[in-house]
C-alpha cells in the first residue's frame, strides 16, 4: 500500500482542533509520504496567511506565486523552513 496519513492534535496550537487526513498513493509512494509528513504545515501556513489578510479565497492561492518552489542552494530567508530543500 502506498497510502500515508496525518493525525495532528492540537492543530495550529488550538486546543480541541485537529488535522486528520489520509493520502492515497496515486501520485506515488513518495508524494503520499511527503503529504503525510508535511501537508499540515502547508495548511497551517495558508491559514496563517488567510488570517493575516493576505489570502481571501482559493483564487488567491492559485494566482499567487507558488508556495512550494525551487530554492537556491543558499536558501531564501523569506521562505519558511518547511519549503527549503
């Protein structure tokens, strides 16, 4: 089986809130494993941006610069650690 899962509680440091997900392996084992280990971080990052007023709809995510992008070897100090290679 190439499925992966995530059970994060509390989520976003909110007592009583959790992140629960199952990721199928249709995109491959490594994609499912990455999502199981990191997707909650992406969700948290996007939620924080939305609450800061930087995102107002899904369209903002689609038309904004990619949040997961190649990073130069020296890194980008403005990019969260979870997106660094």
